[in-house]
C-alpha cells in the first residue's frame, strides 16, 4: 500500500530535521575569514556552488549538472552518524566506507521508499566514481579543501604536518572529473610550497 501524501510529507520533514545535524559536524579545514573549523553543511553548500559555477570545466561535455549537484549535497549526510574522517587519517579511513554505509541505511531510510532508494543510489554512485557526474562531483569534493587551505596559509596542512607529495597522491583523481581543475590545483600547490604554506616532499632516504 502506498503512503498517503500526508505520511510521505511527514517522513520528508523528519529527514530534513535530522539532516540539520550536519551543521554540527566539524571538519579540519577552516573558513577563510573567521578561521574557525568549517562544518559539513558549509562544505556541502560550497560544493554545490562550485558544481554550478565550474561545470563547464568537466571532462565530459553536456554533464548532468543537477545529478552532480544532488550528489555533492547528499554525500556527506552520512557523517551525521559516521563523523568526519580526516583525509590523511589512514587508520580511520580503513573502515570509513563500512561506517558510512550503515549511516546511509539509517539516514536515507527516513525518507519515503522511492526517494530513499534514489538518494541512497546517488550516494553509492558518488562513492563508486564511475559516471561522468560522480567523477566531477568527487573532483569538486577534493578541490574545495585544497582551495580553503591555500586561502588560509595552509592551516590544516600545517596542523597535521602534511607534505605536498601526500596532497598530490590523495587528490590526483581530480583529473578524472576535470583535467583543467587538476592543472589549476597543481599550480596552487606549487605556489603553496613556495610560500611556505605546505611542506615540500621529504628527501628520499639513502641506504
């Protein structure tokens, strides 16, 4: 039996209220003016703005911008339960997907059946990075923290002792979504190293 319009609306509102918790999940990156930690809701808003502004630079012409926009808005909702995992925290990244998949079950499960399945599928699509839209959405997701770091004198990089080789390795898949954006990012990183905002790669050890 299908849900009544009133019951469907009630479930959608419950989902929206639950997702307000995203404002209380804080990231390692900091905002450019206040220099306080950015929260996940701010990050998601910024990703949406980047997607609609930079879509012309996607590798694939005719990108489905709305689909990419849905992915960047939805994909971090799982952090309400799973928490934010710092990009260079290899220990906590080991079980990140498993933790986030459980969160996806609960959070998207608040929605009416059809919408729940749609949102969960978009989350899975983002994670898999196989479609042009998911590759571009993932590229934007990786580009934004680097941009914030470059605009805040490398605050998060310095805090955690991150070196440029690790940033390059972590973010190289930006090129899958936008070679133009990856070229720009590499230029930003070279400037950050030159300015002392990002540590250079360690010298190779000799034996």
